[in-house]
C-alpha cells in the first residue's frame, strides 16, 4: 500500500502545497512519486496570478524542475504530461491506473482543471472513476516549503466493515510517522438524528432516545475492540464516543484535538447517491481544515441507498 504516489499540479505555488505531504509520505514509506500535469482544453491563461501551463513543452520543463526538487528531498521522482485534458478528473484516475499509482495527492484549491476541488467534486470523481485513494491537502502560499506534520490521525467509524476500510491506511501512516490514532464514533442525539430515523424519533421520542443511548454504549464496546486490535499492531491509539451531529462534532474534534490528518472511507459519491460514509466524507470536504485521506469503498460493498 502506498508505494507509488501521483501528484497532479497546475503550475501554481498554491498547488505545490501537496508536495511536502507527498515527499514526507514517500520518504517514510519508501515510495516513489510521479508529478502530473494535465493540459486542459480551454484553460484560463492565468492561475492564481501565475501563467497557466497550457503547452506540453513548458509543462514538461516545470514538472522536471519539481521532480528535481523531490529528488533533493530524498524521494525517487519522475514526471508526466497528459496532453488531453478534456476530462481532468478522468485523466487523473486513468493515469493513476496506467502508472500503478496507489495514492493521489491533491491540493484543495482550484482554478483550471482543479477548480472544483474546493468542494471535493474532482476528488470524488477521481475516487468514483478508479480505486486509488485520494489525499487532499490545504493550499498554502508557502507552496512546497510548507512542512507536513503527521502526529495525530482521526479515524471516524460507525461500526461497519465499510468504515473500517480506512484503518489499514491509518495504521500504516501512524507506524511510519510514530503518530497517534484517535478512533471516533459520533452517535446522534434525539435532536440531531437525521435520515430515516428522524421521522421515527419524532413519533416516539422517548423510545428513540433510549435506543440511541444503547447505540452509544455499543459503540464504546466496539471501539475498545478495534483499539485493542491496533495496539497489537504497535499503534498508539485512543478511542472516544461522542454525541451530536456527526460532521459538526468531527470538525470540532479536529480543531480542539489538533488533528493533523483525517482518514475516512467513502464511496466517492455525493448528494443523494451517497451512503452514510460517503455523505459524511462529502460534507467534511466542504469544510476541510486539515488534510483528509479518502479511501475508496468498492461498489460491491455499498449499502442500499
């Protein structure tokens, strides 16, 4: 897992904020990196006040410079220009497959082909069109000079095997960086419950509240089992059950607990087509404040919508 990283770039300093994370992961995991630029059709001439890379020759020159920087960082790196960018997300997913890459590292800013990343649409499209996990990194004016810290990881769980698909990646990264993992299950309250259970809660509020209390107790037992499993693998791990609206509680925890990375499983879908894990991941992307690693759940494992 994570032996070949793909980093799409658009030539801007903001997009280069993905490079420190890619370099740090590559060094720790003994992985190699390919930097990619997709020549987008009908692209703007400028991106974040800088000339947009619209010609293959200039893109190749830029990517070779970036690859040289990665080499100086102790990372084996090469470069690739995709000359046909009518479908940028499709190109990224396709190139990842062609190269045998097992992680795409993207910046959440957006102009040109990456303009939709701020809302996670391109990331979800990459996930939806392939099987490669996606690591989203926040933009920074420091670009490639921005350090990447990975001391604490948050892994949201819901008791399902699908949500647990994020655990191998979290375990791998935690062991590589000597980081601590926080496992969290957010159980709604009667006030914050949503979806199909919301109607039943309104009809039978007392019974629904009691059932949610039972769920919280079961969540504690479940997390203790997962915690013991990760500890046996040499990971420093803690676990907690919290109550409230999942996205809000997760966001608050990321800030208060100073999390460096969120690791989540998702179907790579959005809106009404998303299962629980996909929906939470989609909503987290809209308010991202820390890097987030999205692990694709195969469609064969999907819950009925």
